[in-house]
C-alpha cells in the first residue's frame, strides 16, 4: 500500500487518539499536502521539529494498528466486498432472468451501503 494512503487510513482510524497539536500537524502533512517548511512557519517551530513530530505520529499510529488491526480489517473487508460485487456482475451476465436480477440488485445495493459506511 502506498505510504500516503496508509498514513491517511491510519489517521482516519486512529487520529483522534493523537493530541490536538499532533493531529493538526499530521493532518497538514498527510491530508493537506503541506511541506514541512510551510507548516513550520505556521506553527513557529523548526522544520526538523515538524519532521520529528510526523515520525512520532507515524510510530504512534502504527503501534495502534499493530494492536487493533482496524485498517487491516477494513482493507480486507473492502477487497471481499469488491469480490462479491464482481460475482454479482458475473451472475447477472450469465442469468438474465428477471427474479434473479431483482435479488442481485438488492444484494448489490446492500454491498454498496456497506462500502459507503467505510
């Protein structure tokens, strides 16, 4: 998984467990794509201080993930749901019978609802 995507997911799941100061800085780096220099100017601290804070936050968030595995479970669930959607599409292609199609639409709608919750 790409580093920035992983950081975003970790922040989404565990960001509230960081201090307000850590959250603000980490969000600026990861979510708002600001440079360390820009953030350092905003907060009046050194670029190295920002770098160190981001590294600490990465470690904190990775530690939470190591213990709770929420991101891993989320990614696995999404993959399985996508596989279910693919299967539904295959069945729909094979069987054009109206009743089966109606049931498949219901299943697909429920799967979409689950995906949107994540």
